[in-house]
C-alpha cells in the first residue's frame, strides 16, 4: 500500500488533488490516528445490489414455504410470509452480517426454522445455506453485469485523508470486497483489507462482534481508541462501540423514519447521510470542499 510520501507523489500527478487546499480533512476526525471503513453502503453503492439479491432469494423462499404449508396470502405486518422489505428488513437483519448469519437472522425473524444445511448445498429453499447460496448466485450475476461505483462523497473524504497521510483500512463481511473496491478504483487507497476471506481464514466472528475492526486496527498499528470506525449497518456501529473505538460514524443511506436514531442507539457517535459531511467548510465560501 502507498506510503504518505507515495500518496503525496500521486497527488502531485493528479491535477484535482494537487489543487486541493492543505487543511485537515475533518474536525470530527481530529486527534484520531487512523480510520477503518466498512465497504458495502459506505464506500461502494453495492448495498443496493446485495439488498436486491436478498429480496429475490428470500421472497422465493417465503412463497415456497407458504405453498408447502397450504397457507393463503394475507395482508399486513402479521403475515410472516410477506415479502422481504428491501429497506427495513435489509438493515435490521442482514446488513453488515456474513451471508449465513444474515440469512439465518431474517428467516428466524419470520419463524422459519430451516436446518442450517451443508457447505455444498446448491441454491434453493430447503436450508439456510441453500437460501444463502441462491443469494450469492444472484449477487454475483448482478455484480458481473452492472458493477458498482464508489459514493462521490466517500471518494472526496478518502482523497482528503490520503493527502493528510492518515492510515486507512477497509473491512467487509463479503468475500467480494477486493473485487468491489478494485472495480470502484479505490483498493489502492487502503493500507489494510480485512474481508470475508481473511475473516474466515483467521476464524474471526462476524458483527456485532468487533473482531474484524480490531484486526484492521492491529494491521494499521494503532489502538482502537486512536481510530474511527465508519459504518452504515446497525451491527457494524455496535461492533465499533464494543471495540472501544475513539469515534463511531454511522452513515444513514436509507434516511428512514428511525434509521438515524437506530444507528445512534446501536453505538454511533455521529450520524451523517454522506461522508462529504465530514469534510471541513471551504476557507472562503463556508461550503464543503469540492475537490476530489
């Protein structure tokens, strides 16, 4: 990963970055030595692709199990076979969790006691692993077809932090993280990556356990209290709080009626809708820095 000197050299080759003002990237991150970012929904817009894949997989599962039980469609929140809510169910049960943990949590929330299954279960609806495998197949197909982009406000913050030489790590429960970050053109910005492959290799438990964040901080050579965590998932901000990080930033992409409050209740110290909000005001206009 590039050093601060290499980053400065890269910035010198980038006209946009070379023109940027030399001031600290954000007052809210002042005093912290490093930043650990989540991937889906924080850096890339891949959360929407995950959510769509989960919806198709879960809705098919719910339909099949309704038909197996001979139940008739009902209306209202008491219908346990109602379709997966791509916003609320996603953020409450699967966002930020490993694929298996997310599948198990949502199915349990609807009272579907599916057996866990085996690692080689094909995509289907008979086991938790089969449902997770179907979601994985759908997500992979969508990713190959359309790709994902980095959030513009996140790019601006990453470039500002890089100009300042702030060490940065990225974590993800997904095994696609490196592919996502590379496709979005930001993989080289980070000094450490702890993705789903690394978590499995090291036997790290998933969020809300803070293990992946703590491993990222260890690789950056900083204590948790000296680093910030940036997360959009409820399980993620809770993990940041449990890990004793110096600042936990919640990113509210859904802007739902309770989403910001839920992030705070789970451990976020600060909630933003876009990471550009963490940039300081411009020196003359009072508006946020538009560079990057």
